[in-house]
RNA sequence: GGCCCGUUGGUCAAUCGGUUAAGACGCCUCCCUUUCACGGAGGAAUGAGGGGUUCGAUUCCCCUACGGGCUACCA
C-alpha cells in the first residue's frame, strides 16, 4: 500500500470561513505530498445542500493560494479524477449505496424525522441519554430489514422518501491502524447504523469519503481527531465495497484548542479574545458579517504556515523558523503529536515578527505599500526601502509598519509633550533655536553629519546631548519610539526638521 | 450516560529506561541604548495521582483523576 505513489487530499466543506485547523490539515497534506513527491488533491465536500454558502469554495482556494499550498488537483485544475465537487459525483454514490444494499451490508430506512425523534424519546433513559439507530432498535423501525419485502417494494413504488443505512454487524471488533495513534479498536455495537445516502439522494460524509478516496486513489488520509469515532464505519465500508486492500492509511490529527478554558478553537473564541481564527477575512454573504483573517491582520503567509506547522508537530531539532521547503523536507507523520494544542496568539505573532526580521526590505515593500495605501498620504516609494530597513525590527505585524513609517511622510499629529515638559527649560529652547538657525553650516544632510553637528552644538551649549535627544525625537516623531533620531532627520529633510522643531518649540512656550 | 483519544512549566514542547528534565513564547532582572525595538546575559516556572515491571522510571503496564472528541438524513 505504501509503495503506491502518494496521493493525499484536503476535503473541506464550503460552508464559511477557513478555520486555522483546516489550513493546518491542508498544510500537512501539502507537506506530506511534497516530501514524497506525491499529489495533493482538493476535494469539495458539498453534500449538504442546506449548508451551501456562495463564494465559499473560491474563498478556500484563495486562502490556500495565499498560504502557498495550492493543491495539484481540484476544481480549479480539472484532471484525471474530475469532478472534484461531491455534488457533481452524485451518481457514483447511489451506485455504491445500492450495491451495499444488494450485498446485504446496508438497508433502506423509511423512518421520518418525526419517527426518529419519537424513537429517541422512547428509548431515552438516564443510562442512555442518546439512543442510537442500531441493532437493538432497528427491527422496531420502518426499514427493509423489519418490513416485509412486498411492503418495502410498495413503499418504494409510491416514492416514499428513504435513506440507506449501513447495517452495523453485531459485536465485532474493527481495528484501525492510525499513523499517529497506533492501533485503535472499536466494537461495532457502539456505533449506530449511520445514514449513507440521504433522502435527497446525496451521500453523507461517511459514504462520500470512502467512495471518493477510493476513486481518487488516495493513499493517506489526514483529518481531524473528531472523525476518529466514526472511523469504524469507514473501515467497514472499505471492506464491504471490496476495496480493503487499497484503503488509505489514516492519520487523525490532534485538535487545536482554545487558549483559555477548554474545547476546540472556534471562530467565537477569536472574536472574544481578539485574534483571527480564519486564514483570510470572511464575509458571510447572508448576514454581511465580516470575520477577520490572519492575512488582513498583518501576517506574512510564510509566518502563518510556519506557525501552524509547529502546532502539533516539530522536527525535534529545537529549531522553529522554517520555510515551506524545509518544512516539506523535515515533515514526518511520526512526529505529529497525539495531544491537542492550545492556540497561543502571542507565539503566533512572534513567528510573524521573526519572518519580518528575516525578510529583505525588497520583499516587504509591496506588503508595506499595501498597508500604507489605506492612508491618504503622499508616498515616495523610492524613500520607502531604506525606511523599511530602519523600522522592520520594530514590527510584529505588517500593520505595525503604519505607525512606524507615517511620520517619515507627514508631520506628527499628536505630540507627546508631557514626557519632555518636566525637564524642559529655557536653555533647551535656546539650544534648538540656535541649532536650527545654524543648519546652513551643514554641507551634507545625512545622519552622521547631523549627529556630529548636533552633538558639537550641544557640547558647546553645556547641555548633555542625551538630554536633548529625547526632545528632538518628540519633535520629529511625536512620541517615544522609532529608530535613531538623526536617521529620521536625514530622511525627512532639513525643511521638515526645522518645521517640526519650530512647531513643538511653540507648543512648549505656551 | 456510552465509546474513543489524550495528559512534561501559564503556552508550544525535547526526551524514545539512567539527563543538573532541552529549547521556544510569555513573564521578571540586568547590559546595550538617555526613545521604542533588536541584540546579549541571567531568573522564576514542568513530569496529574496511585499501584506495579525493573538495579533504575517522565519514559513500559494497570487503575483512578482530569481534559477533549463523538454520540444528526452536518461535515
């Protein structure tokens, strides 16, 4: 089985924003495929017509594209295994569902939702709060196992809605060799007769995942741990359909948990704690509600996938900053954790900061320009490159570039005079007035010359240069942050420097 | 309730029977810098509990506790 060419799939449901856990699943698929020179497939699991959301499929593609992990096959690249949307593969599922009925592994069930509800009510007890449709009750329900053949035929002839359910065997052990967890054993009595084909003719996940993984020749199936309890159904189906020998190896990924409390991370947690959960901004077409994404929050895609890869996996080296290629080289399933990991937004930001520091200013330029275009300022892109070099160590998110850069192009709007006022005196006022009126002495306007000149004058005036640098910074930047003042002065130019000094000098006189 | 999975500092985590139990994030102290960062040097902080197995258990087994997942004609 493992000698087959690796084919993996990411199979999201197009129902809304792409959750970080989904991206991680996609990423692990991608890395595994790259490592083994295999194929990464995107399959759209849109079998629930009631949950269809317009634009969600394109959005998923956009997210994967942004992350740089676009699949080799999928609805965006038609190929040998087209179509890749389950809604377009309907015929196939019905065929296999019928085959299962014919071979006695599945049956028709005519119970209405109301009847199902009644059954659950009737069998509900303290010791069994959620009764299942299983071997214990199925003979009391309306299905092709409990009903006479003629009645079944009659019901079908009269177009009575029905579903097809798998007939779970009695008291059998189903073993699954999970690549992450090892052997997991289930007793078939514990799992119910899952619906395989719904009344609307669409398959449920259980049937679709098996049929498609088979037809698309998937060799390794990654999915979240929440699927583990239903995996015996899938294993049985692979067997019943006669495909047992080509069943993919399963790998159930640990969940990504809330930072506080417990449970898996949800969109609500992000809203509540102020961080994104989706890869990119998601606008719900029905409600118009916008949910923030990592991209728009100022993350570099490299940092985002780097962070995700290290959530539940590590290569044991202690290194943490990896590019996509290195990740693909080092990725192995046996180093994926079993336990869930709580998401830590602080650490996520740290990854982004590392990637910003690591990136060249040229690479950062388009991102920064994008941030800056949100502002209405005159941009001189030529000037931008050296500025980025100067400030990038101070940015954790791409959005941080805005406050770090804006004062290079625009006089500060607010001046933090409070932090210099207490130590301000007439001598300092005189110094700055003298200094700006003597600036023509400066033949070249560069950081070094400005600094030298500034310090000479300071020494001459008898004031420690250190005591003058903070006021100078406040004058140019408006607050206590940013690179060396002299670099700032050099870039904004002599005129702006003088104008900003005069402006603050006036404020201080009042 | 039942079934399944899991459990090393606040968080991510290394260790694959013998270590002073790595490293990272965050936090704290100091240095650099009279800004903010970056960088550097330190610090506090961890094996859920109980039984075994073993000369020796964080590591292997069992029980308990705790956490999570599933228990839909949703995925």
